[in-house]
């Protein structure tokens, strides 16, 4: 039976730990993105996240459009990223495709 070492360094939070962190931040009127309550991927401990001040009224659930856009963006990044990233106009092409698909301006 393996036991966890007191000196072991975790590389990521569990889904439950990440949700608790987001809930604690929410009580302080701080939001986090990606929000582990809304996302399927939990960022690693060294991954960048964005913290922001929450407004009085903010959506507590994901809209269908947001969910579709997030899924398309994730899939597009996998397909588009390796071959086009850093290519002149590659990033602009990617942004144009996503914006067009979801009628974003």
C-alpha cells in the first residue's frame, strides 16, 4: 500500500479542491477563469488563471452558446494549433473562423 509523503508536491488540484477554491474566491467577490465549476479541464498548479472582481449580477450557469463556443475553441486549438501557430496570419485566420462561427464581434 502506497502512502503519501508529507514532502510530496502535488502537480494539480482535484476537481473537488478546485471547486472549493472557486467557492471561497466567490465569497470574496472574486471570480476565476477557467472556472472549475463550469469547465471539464482543471488547470495545473502552475497553469495561468485569471482572477477578476465579480459584479453583482453574473451568470451562475453556462449558456448553450458559451458551452458550444468553449467546446469549439478547445477542439479548434487542438487541430489548428500545432500547424498554424506562429504562422503569419495563422492566428488571425483562427480568430476570424471562431468569430464567424459564433457571430462574435
